[in-house]
């Protein structure tokens, strides 16, 4: 599942994000969502989140168990 809809993302969810510095390479960083930074219900490039370790990026994928 992609991370473009805010309703699909919540604190505690495991996600893959793209950090600002990795936008060109597309390298993903995996982590647990601490809080959501995008206030709109939808964003075409992914909802921006802060991970529990403090990194900020846009959700590329939601990790399915």
C-alpha cells in the first residue's frame, strides 16, 4: 500500500520513507511513525511523517505484516 492517503497512516505503523537527501536515488528508510506532519488528507508524493528516531520523510510504502 502506498502512503498517499493520511487515513492509512497512524503513529506506531511500520513504513518505508524517502528522506529529502534520498529523493534522487529513491533509497528507502524503514521505521516506525511517531507523528504525521502533513495535514491534508491526500498528498501525491506521500504523507510526510517523523519516525521514532527523529528522521523526517515522505511515506513511500506501508509495510505489511
